[in-house]
C-alpha cells in the first residue's frame, strides 16, 4: 500500500545494503567455521584421538575425514558490497533532499528504475541444480523446504562442499550487485538532474 500511494519509491536502499553486508559476513564465517572443523578433525585423526576415545565394549569404524576447505576469493563480493553501500547512501540522501520537488514524470521514471534495479538480482544463471530460481539474494533452501537461504548460490556451495561453485557464485553475485549499484547511481543522477526539479 505504501508503494502504491507514495509519490516516490519508499525503499531505503542503505538498509538493504547493510543487510547484504551482513549476509556476506555470514557466508565468510560459514566458510571459516567449516575450515576450522576440518582442520581440527584432521589433527584429531592424526593423533588417534578417536581411537583413544573409543568404547572397547562397542564396535565402531574410523571417523570419515572431512574434506579440506580451501580459502575462497571473496574480494569481488566485498568490493561489490562496499560499492552498494556507497551507491545506496547517495541515492537515499539525494531522494530525501529532492523528493518533494520532483516532477510527476520523473517520479514515474524513478518507479520504473526501482523495478529494473530489483531485476538485476535475478541473473540468467539461476542456482545450481535448480536454475529456475534466479534471485541470487534470496531463495528457498534446496533441502529446507520453504526456509529461505540468503546469498544461496554462495552459501549452499559452501554447505554442500562444491568448492568450484563458491568462487563461481561469488562472481555471479558480485556482478549482480554491481549492476544493482549501476541502477542506483543512474537513479541518483536522475534525481540530481536540473530537469528533475521542474515545476509541476
């Protein structure tokens, strides 16, 4: 209802940018925690800790070694999130300052740009094994029913130990966020253009 009744788009993109930054921190921590668990288990296996802790009255096989977790290149995503935060704050600030002076034609253009901005989060690639899910920021988990996963391409690649897909989806997600920032920057320029404050 707010969206339909507002003269200009009601989104505060800085809030979204901060949230995306939190999602990035979460997937980086997920990778670190999986790496730490694999490293710890490898040390325990090397020192026969599992064998020493076995109950002699019960039969058990050796622990299955966890896959070593490589270090991933999150730099493209970190750069994209940093730019998104800058672009979002610039847009929010420009709109707050000029919203009341925008002509109806430019208000309409801003709404159209809002739709285009959201479309950048659904690149053609889709998610691994279910390419009909296009949104790279939110999707139902592949094995969690309706429970949502954030940054699903990156997150699920880490969870499922598909290491090559991690860097691939870091790049895909980063490119989508760069395109998102491009749209925000274009909207900021539109708001700041001389004709943006034309008389109604």
